[in-house]
C-alpha cells in the first residue's frame, strides 16, 4: 500500500524481454534503498512492482502481461522518467490517500494551462472509470495522489502546485501523454459492497434501479 506522495523521480534504464513478459531496470535517483530488500514493493509511476534484484543504483522488477495491458508501460522506452514511492510503513505520515498500486487503466492528458503559478491539466479517463471519479475526490495519476477539482463527463481537472510539479514528473506533462490511472480504492469496494448477495451473480452490476432500491436515490 502507498500514499501517493512521491519520494523521488527515477529513470527507467532498460526494458528487457523475458519471454512473453519484460523486466524493467530503474535507476532510483535520490530514493534511499538502504532499507529495501528483495521482494519489497516500489510504486513505479503508480504501478506496484516487486523488487527482484538490487543493482546498486536502483532495482529490477518484472512486468506481467496483465501489467502491460493495464498500464502505460507498454509504450515506455529507456530514459523514461518515473515517479517512485516505497511501500508505506505503519508509522508513515499519511499525506495522500490510499493507493494500492494496482492501476485501473490508462488515461490521457488532453489540456495543459497555467493559472498563476499553478498548472492545470484536464485528463480524459476511460468511460468505464468515470463513475468512480468525483469532484474533490482523490485519484492517482502516475502514482501521484491528486485532488479532482472539476468534472465534465469522463474528463477531470487537476490543479498542480509548484512543489508537486518540481518533485514529480508532472512538469513535463503535455497534451497527448498517456498516464497510469488508479481510482480511489474505497469507491471500488463500495460498488462491490452495494451489490450485496448479488455480487456472486456473474452478470450483476450497480444500476440506477439498484441504487433506488437500496436508498441511495431519493
């Protein structure tokens, strides 16, 4: 589990085919790996990766076909910058929100503007994730815990203060960039919980009729 508060920006130095999968080598930059051991998790652009080798300047992790399908990693090349965060400890200051590192899908930056010293981004999420994104709710974009400031359909606005831009990869974001999107894990669990006994039905889903019957709609 992670908080979405980025600890360092690293660099992907190699993407190596391993049969149908790939391994990724990351130069971890200023991230302190002195307390990291094999099997530990590091969120890499929001993707929870397991360390399989420590290289001295960073780490190596494996990427499964599922990870490649769900994330923007399929388009990454050596030299790509990545937001890094080690797994949280029980004593960690919880400055962001609960981030699992299990990316839901790939979103796209569609607009970048400046308001004062802040940068504003509009992001287009896949339509099937729109129901989980709410104004003033939390999302993880490339592993960064961010607040949604406005909604228009399946698009949402982010306002990035100078510190966040300087300490993450967001300073380089431009329209057209693909990013890893993880919606608030609580929203996903609530949807499943609302199904009740119908959760075992393979065709069940949360509908407006179900919301009305369970008292969520007046």
